[in-house]
């Protein structure tokens, strides 16, 4: 016997509502730990000729009179990605000289400096991109489903999709807020890229279900309720949604555990986003349509 998701929608909506409330509270209390791309600074990849440990580099930079500790990531054997605060050129030259004195010769494989004013510009553009993406999605969904019965209202389809997207974004942001507090993980342009990729995956999953709802509304029997049609649509697309998510997550999990440290949190954001996006498409967007329609009918 199949589990009736729509019949138990109050449970799923309560879970989602609690997660969103908790996410908002966490972000509000701790704030976001913005990184180099948004605050400005230096990102530097170096390769040492002699073996060097991450702990040794961390200890070295702790002695370099920096206002904020350097972020050190091991990219490969003797390769390290170093993130520093914005520094005057002469201070950076001193650090480079001291680095050679302490650890011997090294090769500078890449160097990137972001001015604080440019970082602020990136921050504005990044959050504008997320906002525009969400607006575009709700308009597209409403337009794509404009021919459904007026009793259902195409704007509710767009509204359900955008609520699911807000749900996904807030949960990912809250998790990375906690990681920022516990592990000093920073939000950067990679995180925004993962966020936008999550939006695309999530809305694709949601639209598959909503499109099946649209088809089933045309075939709906007189004895079927709107809730029955939604549940039928969810069950018909459930296996496809789960299989698609699993096939996407498997290579990402491989990269998460076996890939380079430099992309670990980017992949982690994708893994969380796809998992949460699949959940919201099945257990939030579709049940929300039923609740929304029933609430509107009771108010008439």
C-alpha cells in the first residue's frame, strides 16, 4: 500500500515550516560568514618543494601580524590554497620573504587579489542574481501553466514553486551559517554558483510534478478531488524524481569524499541543495497547492 503524501500534508508542511523558522533564526543570530569574493582579500595557491603540513602553515601565518587568521586548504601534495585579508603590497612582500625563509623555495601557481570595493560589488550582483532567478522562475511557471482551470489558478503553481525554492535556499544558507561558526567556512562565489544550480535542479523537479498535475487535471473524473489528483501526480513522478536525484548525487558524493579540498564545500552545497530540493518538490510544493486551494475555498 502506497503512503499517501497529500493526506498527511499537515505533517510535511509543519516539518518544512519548522526548518524554515529554524533557518531564519540561525542566519539572524549568527549572520553569514562572507569570504574573499565579497569582502576583498588575497587568494594564493603555492607549491612547496619540500614536504609541508597544513598545521605548520597555519602556525606560520598566526605569527605574521594579521588581523584575521589565514585560511589554509590542502589542494594536493605540497599544494596549498591560502586566503588572506586585504594587505598592503609591502606587508605581502614581507610574508613571502618569511615564507621562503621558514619553508624553503616554493612556486606561486596562482595569485588573486580582490579589492574590498569590488567584493561589495560582487556581493550585490550575487544576491541580485539569486533574486532575479527566483522572479524569473515564478513568472515562467505561471506562464507555462496559464491554461489550467481557473479554479486552480496558475499563479498558485508559481507560488508553490517559489515557496519550495525559498525553503531550499534558507536551509542551505542556515547549514553554511552553522559551518561558518563551527569551522569558519566562508560564503563565496562558488557557494552562489551551487545555490543557483540548486535552484535550477529543484525547480526542474517541481515542474515535472506540476506538469503531471496539469495533465491529470484534464483527465480528472467527476468523483476525484483536487487532493486525489495531486496525490496521483506525486505518485506517478515519485520514482523518477528519486532516481534522478540519486543518479546526480552518486558522482557528487564521489567528488565530495575523493575530490580536492578546494572544492569540498562547493560539492557539499550541491549535495545538500539537491537533497533538500528533491524533498521540497515532493513533500512541500505539491501538498502546498492542496492546502492553498482548500484555504481559498473556505474563505469564499
